[in-house]
C-alpha cells in the first residue's frame, strides 16, 4: 500500500471518530503493518450484492459503512443476526479489497464484537 493510500485511510477514519492505530514502516516486512479500528455504529445483516461481492454484514457509523468479516466465528454471526438494526461495538483490522462492481471494498476483519451498552 503506498503512502498516499495510508494517509487517506487515517484521515478518513479520524473524521468519522474511529480510533486508528498504524504501525509505522521501519524497514520490516509488509506483514508488520496494519490499521486497527474501533467502530460504534448500526449493524445491518443479510446484505446482498451483485456477484456476491459482500460479506453480508455491514456496520454504519455516520456516513461511512464497513463490511464485517467474522471469519469462521459462528457465535459472532449468530449474534449479528440477533443485533440486526441495533448499535454495536466492533474492533478489528481494516483492509481494502478491490472489487468488480464496488471498486474499493472497506472490510474489517473482526477481533471483538458486542452490543453497545
């Protein structure tokens, strides 16, 4: 990921009130760099897209939406279905994936997920 994309991601996240932590490049491998996010927003499940270009679960904070990737965590998927339309708190790692219909997909690989209190 080039520097301008990293700067854009950080600025975008700060505008929406999302806590972003970025490990600075220090000559180490690409795997040593990441962007972590904390999001408090409204959850929507059962999302469909042309060509299946979605994880099916989205959290919206302000005007920004992020797809959620629960991996193989069945408990989080079941909880997401129960919390559909409610406010949740999500912690995870932000990734950008190129798509066909949606040129740039913003996906959070979830590391923690719960209902907001």
